């Protein structure tokens, strides 16, 4: 075997897991915590990996590290290799009470607060040793699902369109509500389109400075909002509209949570702003994995309870 695959004889499987953690985190301490090593032990592993591979892999840049070009290529290979290797050598038996499986979900803080939080509560009752990580939504999120870096994507399945070949399941139809400061003088239950467009807005920008499911339909009508504040976070944006005249248009499920945290009230948006599907997306290679199927069921159960 060593003669057939001479490069593999220089490292073992545990070092591959450490290598992936180091290249993804670009931080020795965080990588060590992720795979339950001490920081000095992870530093020693990095040294052995550098010697075995013949590349620095990570180089200092300012206060942190950056991957070398070789490190970038290795990470892409590991993202595809390790999930397949894990599935190939693992048993497909899954006992929630005993499992230590690690589930990685990519989505916005909406997904983390509204869906994943409920699934985590179920996991703590049924599978107390599993671990769940939420990876922030980026333009690369669907690629992370394709390569195996993430197990699931949670989001608006049509923006952007998931790549062909991924499994897409509509979890529910969501609709928007507007949050305004409790002392905002607007008294009606719903904004007309003219009233909505006359007022200043705060948004969570999900793509190119837009809140896509709202701004694209408005653009089709030849309309645009006056956006005066934006951030990548629902909670931060909600807190920033308190005691202002700003409108923050959000999915109904997250509005319910945000209204508990700040002095806000809800107003219905213009009828021109419609519903949208919220989806769960995964790779077909995970169809036969009992643990992954169980975790997807916890997501579905969370949605049903909500």
C-alpha cells in the first residue's frame, strides 16, 4: 500500500482532520479546540504537516495567518475527500443517544435563530453528544454543500438558485412583516406601496446591497426603497431602528423573536411584497446516511412545532 500511495505513508488520518481544521480556521487555537487538542499539540501537528507536505500551509499575515496557494488547493481537496472517506469507513447505524456526530449547517442568523435553535433543543434532549455548527451564509454556501464542508443549507432556495443536483425541500412558505419603532406615529395595520416607498428603510443585505426577495420584485415594478441603514445581522438591524423612523422588513418568524428583544411593533407590508419558500438543501450523497437523515428530521420537526 505504501508503494501504491507513497505520499499517504507520511501522514495519518488524524492529521488530515487537523489539516482541514487548520486550513479552514486559519488559527491554531481555534483549530485545536475544534478537534479537541491542546494549542501546543496542534502547533506540533502543524510542524509535522509542514515537513510531510513540504509547504508552510499557513503563513503569518498581520495578526493572523493566511493559507498558501498549496494550502488553498489542499483545503478544496479535503472538503470533497473527508466526507466520502467518513461515509466509506463508517457504520450506517445511528443511535441518537450515543452518537457524537458533527453537523454543519450554513445559513443566515435568521436560520440560526428561528430553525437551528429549535433543532439544537431537540438534539440536547435526544442526542446530547452530537455537535452542531452554523456557518455564516456566503456566496460559497452552496459550494460548501456540494463539496461536503457543510451538510445542509437553509435559506431562500431560489435566491440564488441552488446548483442542479442538490436536493431541495421546501420547509414552509414564509411571509414578510414590517418592524417599526413602538413610538412611530404610523397607525394603520398595513403600508400602502406609496407609503412604504416614501419612508426610509433599514435592511439585512443578503446579496449586492439588497434584501433580494423584496428589492427584486420592487425593481420589476420600476420602484426602489430609500435604504439608509444596512447590516448583515437581523438582531443588530432591529436594535438600530428603535427610536427612529426606519422600517425594517423581515420574515414573520424572525419578527416574532426580534419583537421580544426591542421596543418594536409590527405592520403588514404592501400587498405587492409576496410570500417566499424557505428551503433545506443537501447533497444526494447524504441521502443514505442515517445520522444525516435523523438531523434533517429534527429540522422538519422544529418547523412543524413553530
